[in-house]
């Protein structure tokens, strides 16, 4: 440790210099006895005391410039055992060579207010409306979930029907010109046509995902996961995002890219749930006047959980898997009542989609279309006990390939964040990938001579047999994979007869599609990850099945499709690292509970092996964006990190009765979201010496202050209190896009007025003392959905504030069997 640093010990009298020196000596001795243990000791400068200064909308600390180093100065860090801590404070943005790293946090992301503000206005509503209002809200919740489920299923039906109709036209046209090109020796014509038919839809998808609504790009699962975790991702649940996502993913699939439509269905369901539950559309500025009592972040969060589950159910026909997905990957806050509603929504979504698609396909009474992804019916999925050995080996292979997939995609995403930043560049890259995909497919069909007999089922309208250079009555097996949507290709690898594909065909296809899938995910287009990953796994899984057939010829239990299914599950598990929900989703897709145990074991092994090298792909992309998402548990061995080390100060506070001019001045000079309400404001000397900032009386949010200013709810304006309804509804009508200070019109006379904050602030905010350890604070944030945590002394005087980023910046890293604790660097924006 440097000589000009001291270690902070904890007491209520933080300002006593002699006590700090004693504590410093004690901790330095303790530090010297540590070897490689995962231990954190936060360094505090003796010259300029700082406590992990963090800027951003969430941080209610003082409106003072942080003491950061010059931009050209090298970033300094300290290492204690396996732990790495950065000495400098928040920086504006990372350099180009550091952009896309995993050790950064962005202060641009705000937190959601999942904690209910139980103020006087909220209590008045509860007292006046009584139990009738409670029952009404409960019934309305079930109604919102039902409407969300139906609309999500209808969106899925529209996407599926559009893709089926247009892809039929595309592949029929391609087949016609390919046969013509083979017959007349002009293969350049079908090749150029294929490239053009790929570029056209991809251009539309790229425009929607790069220009119209960039947040619609990708699968949307990382964004939904962050939202449910308590992070406000801008524009993630807008109706514009829904339209861009639905139309964009349709065009992406039609463009022949290595994408699927199932992942974006989860995001679509979340957007629909968020919109229906609010009873208004902010995009079209129309209020239906319903569900006003759901216009709070914690209420919307529960509905978004139900919408995500409905999206999974519609995509895979897996309602139970949808509930588990929402629980495992999305929701940070859960209860029994929410479980029932989410399960009901998932069931209704799957039923509605089944009913509509069955009716559309002419079999309304059979209900055979369980989801957008249909694995088909496996005739035999029995297995021998000793087959667990190859299954385990396939799980290992899935973990290795998944780790490689994530590593390649991580490097490609880094390059995109550094060099492909403009919308036109993103569109150009998508067009390049579409052209490359068509070129690779055409070269495979032209160069690989793999012919097979045309079966009777190949004459169906959804199959397009290409003879190429095969004999009469035969088709190209390579073309059979490429001349259909990726979902149907997965089904072909699962169910096509044995010896339908040669070794070389499957090997080349796997290698090419694996690289194409790595390149495609992360483009500026709406796209899903599930299907291309399943297709890659099904290809090498079928290779494994062929190997087993070669090793054990003539065995009745051998089935290439069975091993293709195991390979698909292993590959998907190795990439996304889901276990419970993915096991159930695959079980429901297959319709065989007996095969659940092999699938679960394979997924678990794939996750363990993949975690040895890196994290899941969704988590990697979340970390690269610098999103302050909270893990399930606090970092291990972090009980020696206390609130006095992570708090922010000085703190900007407000009096219970505050002058309008001072409120406006604070809101102009700060971007922080929450302000403690105290009985008296500290003097300049007290603030400079980091003493207390007044006795805590409550906490008020920036959004509440702007609403009060907008409606001029001043003590001197008696007519406002008499003529208008100053209650909780005043704030709900402004949700979620609260007024900005620029939208508030105040006169000089208004600035001299005062506001009584007591009816509107939260009189009982959560608070901790200075010696509270980090895991206890972490659990409060994680379980209660807090946005701010006030730090007080024994006299309940405010001494600092703790926000989400103050805790999230301490993160455990794991790599190749080693682990440690690092302190992340916080930037204003990492994009």
C-alpha cells in the first residue's frame, strides 16, 4: 500500500483524526498477514477523503465535482491477493482500446424505484378506498395477465405466419432458378438471386435495429433481465421497440441469417405486459384512464415477469419452462401470488397460439401447434443406463464449444463497440453477413457431393428438393439443410432417417454455421440466439450419433436423432448457461419426461465446464455494456467491507419545508435522483469536514419534486390545494415519463414560495449505520429492490448514501479454477 493512503476503520465519530490513525495502524498490520485470500480493503486517500464517488441519476450525493485524474494519466490500481482495486475515481468514458472490457460500469444507467413510497398521500388512498380497492386490484392483475398472454400469442402467430408465407415464396423461387441454372450451366443467376433475397430483408432489419430503435437489436433477453433486476434500460418497453422487434426479427429470419425468432418473443411479451398494465401509451400520448393504480415500477415489474414467461410459452410451447425462465433468468423479486399469475399467463399464451395456428393450418380441433418451435414427435427416446457416459462426454463438449462460442462473440462485440459505432456501419455489417451466409451455403451445395434418395415426405409443400448434380430421384442433402428456415433444419437433424447426411456434410456445415452464428449474434438487427445454437449442437450431436452407430452397429437403441437432441441441449447450455428452465423447456418441446434426466445432466455438465473458462453469453453482453446488475448473492468474504467505505458524501439534503428556489438550484446543478429530507441543513464547515448532514426525516425523489414544481403545489398557493386533487394520482398521471426541469415554468414570484415536503416524502426510508457490512446492504438491495440506502450514525444523523453502483462495483471474477474480487471502474458512459 502507498504511504499516502490510510485504511478506514469504522466508528460513529468519523471526523476524529486520532481515531482514524489508530484504526489505520491496526488494519495495516492485518493486511500484512494476508496472502492470496480473497480479501478487500478499500483505500481512502488521506489528502482528499473520498468514498467511492459515483455519479449518475441514482446517486444523491453532493453536487460537487469529483476529484478525478487527468485524462492522459494512466489508470492506477492496487492488488491485494487475488483482488484488484482501482485507485482513481469515476471517469468520463473509456478509451477506444479499453472499450468493451468486462471490468467497467456505466453511470448512465439509472435504477428503478421498486421500493414503495409509503407517504401521507399513499396512506390516504389506502384508508379511503379500503378492502374493496384491494380486491379490485387483484382482479385487475389477473385480467392484465390474461390480455398480455393473448396479445403475446397473437404477435407470435403474426411473426410465424409471415415467415412461413414469405419463406415459401423465397425458397420456391430459389429452387426454380437453381434447377434452371444447373440445367443451363449458369449457376451465377441463382447465386446472385440468393444474395439479393438475403440482403433485401436484412436491410429492413438493419434499418429497424440501427436507426429506428437500437434497443430492439439482439434477442432482448439481456435487456429484460436487467429491467427485472432493477435497472432502467432506456426505451426497452416502448411500443416502438415492440414493432421494431417483431418486424425486424421477421426480416432477419427471411434474410437467411443464423438467427431465430424465439428469443425476441420474450422481449415482445415483456413490452406488451408493460404497455397493457399502464392503461396508456406514452408514445401516442393517449391515456385510456384504466389501471392507474399499476403505474409504479414494482407493479410493472411483476407484469413484465409474466410477459416474459408468456413469450417463452408462445415460442417453445413450454408454459412451465416459461415460469422457470422468468424465475431463473429474469425476476429478482418473487412471491407465491406472482407464481400463479405468471403460470396462468404462460398457459393462456401457449393455448392461444396453439388455437390460432391450428386454425390457420386447417386443423382447428387438433391443437397440434404447441409453439413457434416444434421439435416434432420422437418415436423412440429410450436410453440405456451406460449411455450416460457418452451423454456426459457430450456435456463436456457442449461446455467447451459454448465457451469458445462466447469467447469469439466477445471479441467480435469488442471490435463492434470500438470501430462499428455509426448506424450505417451496422447496417453495412449486417448486409455483409447476409451476403456471406448466402455465399457459404451456395458453395457448400456446389462443392459437397452428398446425394440421397428423395423420400415421399420430401414432396410436401414445405420441402424444396434440389437435384443439383445428383441422379434422378435424388436430392442434395446439403441443400436440404439450407433450403428451409433454421427451425425446420433443426427438426430435420432430429428426425431425418439414418444415413441421411454424410460425415463431411455435417462436419463442414457445423464448422461454417458455428462461425456464422458467432458473427451474427450482436449485429444491429433483431435476432434470437436459441435456434442457431440448437442447430449447431444438433449438427455435431448427429455426428456423435453416427460415431456411436459406427462403434456399435446394429443396436436397436441407437438413434442419430436422439444424440442430435442431446448435442443441441449441450450446445445451448454451454452458451447461455441456463439449467433448470432450459431442461424443462426442452422436456416440454420433446414431450418426453423420461428423457429429462439425461438432458438435465448434460446441461449441468455443459454449464460447469463452460463456467471454468468464461460466463454465459447474456452475462457477457450485460457486463460489456456496463450495466450495474446485481448478482444473486453478495461477493464471498466481503463482510470486512463496511458502509463507511462504500458510501457517497457529501450529501445534498432538503429541509422538510424547503424554498422553491433552492430546490430548482439543486435540480439544475445535480442529476441525482434521491435526496434525504432532514430537519436542518449543515453549515459549510460541517459539510467540508464530512460531519453529519442533519437528522433524517425522510427521502424524496427527483420525480416527486418535479411533479410538485410543475403543478405549483406551494404553501402560498392555497387555491392549488383547494381546487385540484393533490393526492397520489397526481404522481401516477405523470408516470413513467416524469417532467423535466425544462418543462416546469416558474416565475420569480414562484421561486420565493416554499414547499412542504412532509406529505410527499417517504418518512421511513431504509437506513443502516456506518459499520453495516456489505453483504447485509447487498441483501437489502437485492431482496427489497432498493434504489437508495441512507447511512446514519447513532443519533440518526445522515452521514452518507449508498446506491446500487456502490455495491455492484465489487464483483467476483472466476477463471480457470481461480477467483478473486475486483473493484470495477465507473465511467459516465461505456458506449
